[in-house]
C-alpha cells in the first residue's frame, strides 16, 4: 500500500539486522507476508543463510516517495 519510491527500513526481530529498501513494485505475492525483498536485501538481513527465506520484521517509513 506504500507509493513507489518510498524508502522503508526493514528491521529483523530475529537477529537485529536492518536494511533500507525502496518500494519499486507491488506485493507481497504470498499471503501472510508483509514485504517481498530483493535477493541483496534478503542476504543483508540474513534470510538466505537461515534457509527459511522468512523472518519476523518491523517496517518503518524512512522517506516518503517524492512528488513528481
């Protein structure tokens, strides 16, 4: 529901890692998930190494989308 271009901080509640991402498409595409991440963002949060591909996270808007 966030506008394209919004910068969001994604914070893992499991390992404390944080990554900032920019909204560039719609999703998530699997029910009960709140966000789909790029592979690079998932690696930064430790999702790939955990083998599950999912973690409990908190989202915080860091910068709203810029008006055009």
